[in-house]
């Protein structure tokens, strides 16, 4: 459950469903076609990678292309001389969030190098970036910059799904009311 535009007069509560469609990027076509079922009606994408594994972050390009180009016939070639074509992401209207894990496992002397590399990756996707230290619960504490980024990401997902550019609600998605904790809240199911 996410409070859209929390703390504002427009605040509403929405139910957000997350699907983990993991697997190997180069996996068999039958596994890819099974994953493709989950790409229908995608309203947002969270790309998660291991900061200690350079290949994990490089694979995010392939993952994102698989999800964003779900309706296109894959060319089979996504990399040319190690470079990715940023134009493939230029027209993307789906909100993206990039999350790096295992920050605590990167030696202090290597952190700057690793975080610089992954910052370029998030920039390529025009996405917010969060890097997590799993040993420190403050990384996702309420009010932290990471918590704010996650909240903003979910707000973008909701706006993409339910609202037009002018801010009007899309017809066909009426408010659904439900009692929560003794108060009447507006809930939207996706």
C-alpha cells in the first residue's frame, strides 16, 4: 500500500503489486516467453543489481530492453563493442528505478569507482538510483533520501497508470472506497 502524494491535499492510498521476474538474461527462449507474460501492462520497472558484480549491472541494459521492447522482435544484438545505444531508452515513458545491493561489501577504496560507474547506468535510463547497505536499516528509514526516491518512483507509476498529463483521472478507473483502520480511504487496485 502506497500513499500517493503523501502529506498533500491530493493524498490517496493505492495498492501496488510488485512482480519479481528474475532469471538469467541469456536464458532459454521458453523462459523468456514465460517472463514476457509479466511485461504486459507494466507501469514501472525496478532494476536490481549486485554492486559487487560488474556483469550484474551490465545486464540491466538487457533486462530493460527485454521489458521495454516486449512487443518488438528482438534483434539478438544488444551490445556493439561494449557500448549501448542510449537512444533505445530516450522515448521510454515507463518509470524506472535502479537499485544497487551489497554496498556494504565493496571496500572503501573501490566505492567511488563502482558508484561512479553505476551512476552513469542510472543516467542512461533517466532513472533514480538507490544503493543499499543491507547492514544499515537507516538506508530505507522513513524520511531518508532513499525512502523519498522510492516514494517518488511509486508516485510516477501511479500517475502513469491513472492520470493524464493534465492531472485528470483516466475514465474507467473510479475510486474504490474501503475502510482502513476505522477511516475511509480511497484504494486503487492495479
